[in-house]
C-alpha cells in the first residue's frame, strides 16, 4: 500500500509492516487527522495480502499520549460543551479504530516507549502482543479528567489480559503502570533495553511472518470469537454511551480537593 499519510508512517519489509504514529512534537497525540488516517489504514489492511504482521510504534520518545486535548478544545468552546452528536462522532471514530485493529487479519505487535496514556493505552490494549522499553508508562488517564476508564475497548480487553482485580485497580485509580509492573501483571510480554525494542519486535514478527497469512488470520479470528461471551462491539457501544454521558456532565468537581 502507498504511504500517503501525514500523521502516520508505514513501511513493509519481508511481509512485516511497520506502522509509526508520527506526531512526535505532541508525543504522538491523536489528532482528528490521525484518527481519520488510522481508520483508513486499518480498513485497507483488511484485505492486504503482502503484509502478514504489523509492528505498531511511535516516532520520537513516546508511543501515544492519547487524544490531542488542545485540538479538541477550541478557543470559543471546550469539548465537553459541544453538541452531543459531535461528541459521539468523536467517540465512534475512536472505537472504530479499535474494532478495525481487531478485524485486521495481521497480528499486531505494539513496540512501546514512553507514554501509552488514554487513547494510547487503548491502542496498546488492542494489539496482540506488547513489547516495552524501561521508559514505558501505561495509564488509563481518562478517569483522571472526569471521564470513565472504560473507553475504546479497555473494559473488554484489559481485564482479560491481566488479573481482574489488578485491571480494576488501574482502571479505577488512573495510576501509572511502569514497564516492569506491566510485565509482572502479564500485560506486557517483554521488557527490553530501548536500543533493542525494535529488534525484539522484529524477532517475534519474523517468526509469525513465516506462517501463512490465512493461518494467522484464522487464528486471530478464532481468538476474537472465543475470548469471551460478550462482544467487543457491545462493550464499545456501552463505553461510548458512558463516555458521552460523562463528557456532557462536565464540569466535574472533585470532593477530595479543597477549595482555595
């Protein structure tokens, strides 16, 4: 496929695709343009036979810091005051990215350094395998700004990728999960030195790329179907509703913070 993106970079080497989020000045924050390009990319990958595995990473020093809050809030109007349909359109685009990642036939390896926060955390969750360097920090940061941490598939996949109680602790608190902790709780497969991050990703991707595309696709489809009785789409629909309701209930007053 041609690399006609502004906020993404894509390269294909020996059946292995390397997708890089390319907004390093903002720690690869997800802009409206990036949302549209991610949707386009993952839809194109549905029937891409030349690519058998995808390594997803970020340019610069972070994987993804979440949605570009500065872009979401205009000078005239903060995002939470916008029309409910506009907010839902935003949520729908974000959740469609996750759904398209899971529908893509290629196994996805997330190579993570720096922050994977908010929407970036959910992108990491949607990958099949996660490799991190020691700087990696994972955070369901939505709850820290008055939203629900159940967003973009996090309530569906995260409790299935680690112990339920641990997943709930991090979803309820919005606390940072460092790289070693993420490995210890089973969320991250490998923690390697920064200079070895992509080498490890290519090592695993190379083993997978030796398999047939159909074998990989059928395996991923079976996993998606059998991972749990609840569907990802039903989880996303519930998350979207809750996120819109939370957004429209702003401003949130934290009773634990003393008034100045």
